[in-house]
């Protein structure tokens, strides 16, 4: 089945791909997948939170700490908006910030 390039249903597969690329230390490929993720129409706060977390991780790896910190703050806000501000997902963001 073909999806438009901004279809929200592509988010979680792309997030998995970006995470896998990052874990394999292929940071440039993870950043490329992240750019695709940013073009999606995200309607849910948990998706926006996961996007901000991945952006923060990539930026932190690139030693762009100020930008990474901003992404982590946005992730915490999104987790809170999703009603998950007191979950391990949100807690993991606190331990990731530069």
C-alpha cells in the first residue's frame, strides 16, 4: 500500500528505523530518517514527544547541545500533553539532556 510522504501512519516505522540506525552508530542515516519524520503530519502528542526525543539524541551526538536541550524540553512538554509526564518515557528524557 502506498502512503503520501506526510502520512502519520509512517511515523512509528520511521522512528524504529531511526533508532536502529542510531544504535548501529550510523548517525548521518539516523539524521536523514529524522528529516523524513519531521515532514509528517503528527496529530498525537506521544508521536511529537518521540520525534523530539529522537531529534535531541541526534543533535546531542552531533555535539549541538543547545539545540538538543531544546528538543528534550519539547519532548517533556509533549509527554505531559499526552498525559504521560510521570511515566518512564518522560523520565528517560530527563537523564538524556546534556
